[in-house]
C-alpha cells in the first residue's frame, strides 16, 4: 500500500506502464483505456466519455 500522494501517483504510473495502458493514452483511445482499466462496466459508467471530456477541459 502507498503512503502519500507522490507514492500513489508513482504506483498508478507503474500500473499504467505494466498493464500496457500507455499506448491507449498516447493514442487518446479513451474507450480502449477504459475497457482495460475498468473492465466491462466502463460503458455503464461512461468512463471513456468522462476521460475524453476531462482531457478536453485540461488541454484548452
């Protein structure tokens, strides 16, 4: 378990790398990322749409 925000961020970055999620992020494939990260429930929660909207807001 991680203690502190910095360690939690490091753990998340390692997870993205080793779960091979990075290519989906690089390609802005929000659906692909959401499927792998959240599993089949991603669509019900519209996680892919939320990721895309957040990306657009923060890259304006």
